[in-house]
């Protein structure tokens, strides 16, 4: 994976630790030198652009079947990361050295989308099972479930109004204003 300087069209840093395709990545909003990546090698890695090194490796149970990571999300504080691999949502404590604190299985098929609202108290997960789940972050309990006519590939909260968008197989599937905030 490479971090690019767009104006000069040159790579600033290259990370080579993953052993399969990097599926997703996010730059920390708490520290722009920290990059979280998820890969089809079933690992979540935290890189530091200053050192060019992998500073933390997070992986599911390496003794069981390894499932490629489809989506990741780092909390704005930079202290917690989420990963989706198959139907499992994992919560990782970055401060505790990348310890997996919870593994949730509330979907029947692969989770493909994660979104956190602006207040940081609600999480949306979307899946190939046509379902969107709304979690209360304080308990990680599902507080609302919505079914859609197609698999869910992408989710986003609006920053300014209490709504969210769901992207399905061919177009915007929905933009409801259900009070889930």
C-alpha cells in the first residue's frame, strides 16, 4: 500500500507488510500520521507514516478459519477500531495493544459497510444479507434493524441532518429519516 502526494504524483511512503490485497484503509482523524488498513490476509494493521513501519498487528483467531477483512473503521479518538470479516464485527482496543474486546455476529452474510454518526454514539453496519443494523456504541447492542431489497454495499451518515444514505447494487437504495440518533 502506498500513501501518495497528489500534487507531485509521488509516493510518500510504501507499506509492504500485508500478504494479500489491501481492501480498505483509513487515516486517523486524531493523528494524520497513523493509517489503519484491512486486508484479504485477514489482518488489520496500524501503520505510522513517519517510521514507515507497521506499529500494530490485529488479527482474528488465527487457529480458526481466516476470513478476509471487507471493511474497517477507526473511531475519531483513534483509540478503537472496528473490522468486518464475513458476518463478524470485531471491536479492537488500540490503546490496549490491539486487543479484540468483542466479536459480534448479527448478520447472516458478509458485512460490507460501516458508518459512525457525527456524535459517535450510533454505528451502522450493512451487509450482503440486505440488512442494515444500528448499534448503540455504549453497549454494542442492536437498537434498530432495517431490511432492504438488495445487498448493502455502502453507508454514510449526513454530518448536518439526522439522516443516512444506503447504496445498494445499482443505485441509492434509501435515504430514510428514521430517528436513530
